[in-house]
C-alpha cells in the first residue's frame, strides 16, 4: 500500500520523463530526502512499466551523470510489484554536500532546487551560498588526506570478494579525490594504513572501574576494522545453549542484527573530522556503541527515528553499500527499532550512543558466573575488610574518617561501601549526619565459611576461565566454527526427567 496522494516526501510519475533529475535534486537538498515512484499515477494507482530492467538502468545512469556533487551512495533504485504491475521505487537521502544541482545549469537558482510541500522550487541565491559554505566545512570529500602515499590493497580484495574489480580510476569513481586530484579524508580512512583506531573496551562489572580488556582494531582500512569489530562482538555476544530432555534452546545476549546495524551506523556516520573514532564498550550487563557528531544534517530526533536517511559521509556509505555491508537506505534504524525501543538511544549535540542491555534469559556466561559471582558474593577484598573492621569498632565512623583510617580517597570509600551494601553486608540507619552503620553479622559469618570453599575452587575457576578464553580465541581465529563453539559452551539445564 502507498499513499493516495503526493506529499512533501513522496512523488509519483506515470513514466520516466525529463523531469526526474529535478525531482531528485529537490529531495537531495531537502532535509528529509524523499521517495519517487515511477509507474504510478498522481492518485497513487499503479500503471506499470513495460521494460522495468531497462528503465532501472536508465534511472541509475541519469542520476550518476546529470547531478552534482556525486550522488552515488545517496539513492537506491529498486523494483516492486503494486497491484500486480512492475514499478520502480527510488529512495533519495538528504545529501551531505548541499547544494546539489543539475549539471547543465550549474550552481544557480535554475540548477539548485528544493522540495516545498509537494512542489519543486528553485533555491534562492542566499540559500545556495549558505548551503555551499556548510558543505566546504563538513565534507570528508573536500578535505585532503594528511598523507598522500596511500595504498588500497585491502579495499581491492574486499571489492573482488564482492564481485567487483577496481580499475586505476577507482579513486575518482568512488569519490576519494578532492577537486584538485588529491586523496581526500575518506580515502585516508579506507587506505591500508592510517592513524584511526576503533577501541573495544571490556569491563568486568557494570561500571568502568575494572578494565579487563582493551582491544584496538584499526590503523588499516575502515572496512577491515569494521569487520574485525563485528567478529569480536560475535564472540562476546555468546549463545547460551541449554539441552533439556526434549529440545536444545539457543539465545544470544543481544540481538545479532540490531548489534551489527548499530556498529555499521557508527562506522559510516561518525564525524571523523573531530578525530574521535567510534567506541565500543562491553559491560557485564550491556554493550554500548558511541559515535561522535550527534545527528547528521540537522535531522530532528523524530526524523531520525522514522528512518529518514541523511548520510554524513556519502563516500563511506557508497563503499559500504558496494560491499554489501550496508543495505537499503534507512533500513538500519528500522532493524534496530524492530527489536529495541527508542530508550536504547542517547542523542546529544556531539555524540550518539546506543545501549543494548542483555537478554536476562540468556545471561549464562559460564566464565563470569564462576569467577565474578563467586568473588562478588563471597570474598571481600583487602580494602573492604579494613572498612568492615573499622565500622565494627565504631558504628558512627564517618566516610571521611574511614578514608583516613584505610588510607584511600573518600571516593574510593564510597565506592566500596556501595559494593558492601549491594552484597548485603552493610546498611545505614538514621540520617546521614546522625545515623550509624548496621553490620549484617549473619552475612559476614556465612561469607567467612564460604571463603574457605572459594579458596578451594578458585584454582579450578581460573583454569576454567583460561579454557574459555582459549575457546573464544579459537573462534576468533577461525579454528572452530560457531556450531562447534556453541557445543563447547552449552550449559545443562535441570529437567523433570532428571537427565
């Protein structure tokens, strides 16, 4: 079903005519982009296209050659059936290098057009000047790379794997050159060597206190770095496999498709001119992906969530689409929101953060259960033991006095007290000024008994942790398949049959 009338974002055409480029330019310069249907009348009824394949090729060729700046990566032309008839659907993003214009008229009111309601209007000279000034500031394509001795062997390998062969004109064809023929910043990001590194930080808990791994994927083609990050997360995003008397159940911590789309969005739309690359953080309860630059092209939050596409870096978008990493324009947001709600996104002026909390039914990571839970629930560290001893001697002792006694900062005292409270060993009675500490003697006694048990199983836990790390590495290195990995990591579940 489609709308029965044209709107600010929808245009109908009974057939391909000489006004196509005008409509596309108007959508490229419009902040929401738009969709053009060919083979549909003005009332939204299908009339069809006789030679759909030939028409599709003509549309792509005209949009590539008759509009400037380059539009590759900013539109999709797909075939669809409507009421049993073949039609074309053209998705157009809001372009990042406004103003776009008709090649034969140049950057003038005759060539620069914009969507106003359901009509196409020429841009004023003032609008053209303002848009052009913004384009010069923001585009990766207009900024020369800091190095010009760039090579692209990795990129060529990826294109060949996708069924394409890059010729010696590839840099120009992919928009990797400035107007004066130098490699631009997009080329720098896609080159075999650069200074851009994507960090994947892993923490043992829900905060950033205990960093257990700080991996870096970069100093290489952004395509290779992106694939490496996705592969790393595929290992982290373990499958819980439970075998019962009747069936085998599998569940990932985070939805695989949504996680992949969030990574790709961060890589493609990050504002690399800030020199802040995307960041991936893995906690015990969630995965967080952060990109710099906030929303591109002055998109509103509602427009962003509705799937309106305005690629910040069209050169990167083109390459990622060529390599089948990115799919239909605007589809990434729809994929994520089909699984998670809008609260997963934290959008500010300078950053965009996506947080995926783990599926609580799937959180049975054996390594963390054996090591973290035993440690957290049974064993007090040296600092916590000192704090508990001081509190047992003086229930009214203040946090400032505790800091002096234990010889650490007040902030560290507060952090440890929160942990002791969370573990059930300590609570507070009365007000902050006139209150006192309450020690849970039963919990402490139980902890002392269980500490002996912990000391017996700790060596086994370390061995088990080392074993699972080896299995993770075997998967990452391609030595075992995902199915073999899942078989090794399954967790038996009690059932009624006692098996």
